[in-house]
C-alpha cells in the first residue's frame, strides 16, 4: 500500500479562508443594511444606505467565489517545478 502525500499551497489556502470569512461577514451585513433602508424610505439617507447595502452584498458574492477558488487551488494544485529548458 502506497501512501499518497498531497502538497498544498498554504499561503493560497489561508488567503482563501480569509476571503470566505469576509464573505460570510458581508453576507449578513449587506441584507441588514438593505432591510434597514427599506424600513426608512422617507429618510434623507435612504438611497445612500441602499446603495451601500447592495455594494456590500455584491462584494460578498465576489469574495465567496474568489475564496472558494483560492481554497481549491491551494489544496489541489501541484507546486511548480523548476526546469532547465
């Protein structure tokens, strides 16, 4: 029985974890801001709070995809070998 060792890129893996934690944080704060803006439609800052909530929600989606990509690349990609070509 042969043991298969997986060499992962720890820097990419940790970077992916950081991005996913930020995405989870933004996934909660974005909809809360959007909900708060819809509750205060008559307020002067309605459009500003709504815009910020939408931006944070979009960032959450982008950071989630980027974080998952970094996690999979950190786990599955083989390290580059130097060749003398």
